[in-house]
């Protein structure tokens, strides 16, 4: 399995998982930013769920395609879903 590099700019309180394939390899929820708006869960319920504090966490990162994952990140009103490639480069939100 190839190495997935750690991003240098990860927030302090996160939920994250690594995808096994494709361009998007690391899915991160910034749990300090998350306001429990549920949009990410509505778009990609296999990838995100809300916990008992109403904060999103990553469940199964391989359960849907990359377009849907990107849409779920774009749907977050506070941009709390971050996407990275295998080199640790942030793909969304674009820097
Ligand atoms: S869409 Fe954003 S604010 Fe809403 S639950 Fe997901 S991560 Fe949290």
C-alpha cells in the first residue's frame, strides 16, 4: 500500500479516515468548526454520520464516489469537511 502523507495544517479536533483509492485519499471533519448542520450526512450518509454531540464524524470513506464526497464537502456551510490527496495537499477547500 502506498504511503499517505500527513497534511501539515490539520485542525486540532478532527475525525478522519483514509480512502483506499483515487485522488481524494484523506477525509477530515474539523469538529471545532462543525455546527451539526447535517448537510454532509444528507449528501453522503455512508461517509458521514452525526454523533450524540451533533458533530459529524467519518464512517466509511470508501462507501461512495469522489464526486459525491466533493459535493458533501461543498455542502458544508462552515467548510468543516476537508479533503486531501496522498501527498497531504489540500484539495478542498482550495487554499
Ligand atoms: S455539513 Fe459541516 S457543519 Fe454540517 S454536520 Fe457536516 S461537517 Fe458539520
